[in-house]
C-alpha cells in the first residue's frame, strides 16, 4: 500500500488582526495549498483583566474575527485544524502551542515599524526568533507573490546544513530556483607594502572555499532541482542582503548558529543582522526540520546510512563504521543513533578523547531539542542495536 506523507502537515498561524497578519493569512494559504497542510489559528490576548461585560465583549469580538479568518481559509479549500484563544504573553503562548500541537512551522508577519526604527521586526517576532526552536516563517509586508527564487546561505555549520535540507524540499515543491551562497571574509591590509600578500592570501582562501563548497554539495543528489551556487567575498550579512536585492529573491532560508556560553540562547549574529533590513520573506530554522518528511525521504536516507554502519560496528570493523556514521552526521547532524554509534566505536578503539567529544555533542543536541531533563533517555552506556 502506498503511504502518502504530508510534507508540511500543520501550520501554526498566530493572528492579531493587523494589516501584517492579513498578509500572513494569504501566505499561509499559498503554503498550505502547495503542501496540502492544515492550519491552526491562534490569537493571544492580554493578561490584563477588564470588567466582566468588557471581557465578554472582547471574547465575542475575537471569536467573530477568528471565524472570519477561518472562513477565508476554508473557502480556499484548506482545512482549519483548530481555532484557539489564549491569554498571556504572546511569544510564550505561541511557542507553547507550537510545541504542544507539534507544528511544522510558525507563520508570522514582520510586524509594524516605528518611525526612525531600524529594526523592522515586531517585538514578538524578535523574541520568537531568539527563543523558539520550531522553524519560523516571517512574511514581509507587501503583495504575496509566487515563490520562484529561494536563497540559502551556508557556512557548513549544523544549523546551515539543516536550513539547506529544508531549502531543497521547498524548492522542489514550489518548483522554484535555489540559490546556494557561501560568504567568506577577506584578509584586509591597510599597508600598501602588504597589499600584494593580502591579495595572494585571498586568492588562496577563495580556492579553498570553492573546494569546501563543492565538497559540501557532493553529499547530496540535486539533479531534480534548479540549483545555482555562488561564492561571495565580504562582510557576510551585507553580501547576503546585496545578493537578495540584486537577484530579486522571494524567500531566504537561514539556520541560526549557536555561539558559546549563555549566548547559545540567542540567534546567530549574521542571521540577526540580515533579518533586520531584509527585503523579502524569510525562514529561520533551529532544531526542527520544517518538513516532517520521514516516511518519504528522511527515514529511508537515514536507514541507508545507519544500517550498514551498525552492521560494521557489530562485526568489529570500528574505523569503517565511524567513516559511515560521519557521512550520516553530515546529512543528519542531530541523529541520536548515529552519534551513539560513533561513541561506541571510538570507545571500542580506546579513543576516549574522541568518544568524550561526541558525548558532549550528543548532550548539546538533546538539551537544544528537548531540554536538559531528557538527557537520561539517551543512556550512553547502552549499546545501539
């Protein structure tokens, strides 16, 4: 029996009934049509309490407005999974509902902008970008156009790999063109005497980055999509913005790269700078893939790497199994069984330094995706089957 898996099953659509949210409704309908998705409607209103009559009037008005939005969506033959009204802090409730309902993506408007305010995103959106682990699709104010050009910058970090994998899926489904870019910063010299050396160093650096970009793409089968790749030199966020404007791009997909210490809770600096003045809609991804495509591709892809690697591990061919597991981690950087397999193989070889490195790695993955309270579930002392 053929199993048809919805790639993007559930969209969470927080609504505040502003002009910005009207654009988001149109964009979510466009997305839901492409992926045959359901939409969950959510409105979060203030914790402030009013007199009883005012409270009832407020609730009736919110329900009426939500029903109007539902009607608009259902008239486009899109299923509305649920209508929700919640009282509390907007970004906290949005994150809570998104996690409870296991949504694939949260779609929000870019918010209003105060005069002389360079940060064009609303406060709720800014906080969602920083604290939320589920892919966030921020819709730019303006006419909703078909998505024809998707830009995905990569820096070869785990978060940018995840963003690229999502970009490939969306490119395929929208029948769009994917522009993959990598930006590296040049060696600068203020001395005329050293300028020749800097030029030569930048030439070498460009050659190295070209190889790195080609090696990155070699991990994927991409014949089924229209793909261009560009290597750019300069300040990353400026070059990304210039590229988007120059190519009239419709959608940017970026991973949010963790830093060190407490700032791991914050988004990557390049992503933040890009999204401040972005001329197009964008998606930021952290822990979860935007498309739960496990039955169609992810599960098959994971098993095609995991099963041979496990077989080599059981046969005592530890170095070969590590090689296989590492290939898998490049494509699926948060895969727990692969990480556990690497740890087991390194421990069998007596390489405690490498085993310890991947124990720290797997710990960070679990804490980032599920939280510290779930660390006991990975049980690093238990062998993989």
